[in-house]
C-alpha cells in the first residue's frame, strides 16, 4: 500500500475480467457484479484488451484518468462504487484491501494498452 498510483493488468478468462498480482497473493482474481461492464466501457478503444491491458488506479485524481468511482456502501466484505458519468455501479470485493487500508471515498481509473500491444 506504499504506492499512490497502482497498476494491474486485467485480462479475460472464462468470459469475465480477472487479474493476477503475485505480490498481493492474487491469481485470476475476478471482477464481478457490475465491474466487468465498467471495464468493457473503459477498454472499448483498446485493441485486443481481452488479452490484457494496463489498469491504472488511485484514490486521488491523476492526469489522464478516465473514470471517477464514488463510494456508495459496504456489502459482503466488499464495497459498491458508482461511475456517475456512465450511470453504472459495481462491487469491489475484499481484494480492494490488498491495495488500500480502507475503502477509498473515490477511485480514479485509466485503461491503457500494454506496451507490447502498441
């Protein structure tokens, strides 16, 4: 949790978005409950995103962020967030706490092609 801006590389597996983060002990950690649809929206212009892309995220704004997610409520150990600009909601599971000590009031996200995909 030392970094202010974090990066993971989601990819499609079994028809949903997942990611690996060996440092956090996560392998094929799935995004569920509205988050896959948010990711679909974020990567619409990234060729071959299903093979992997960079997802940059932070609890404070950074240059080039595409989405601001606002905290809504806790549920089942995870937390619901709303992307107001797209009128979408999604649930982030307790893996969120591998990156943040507490559920941030806001999350800022950006999707980019992986460098080998450029």
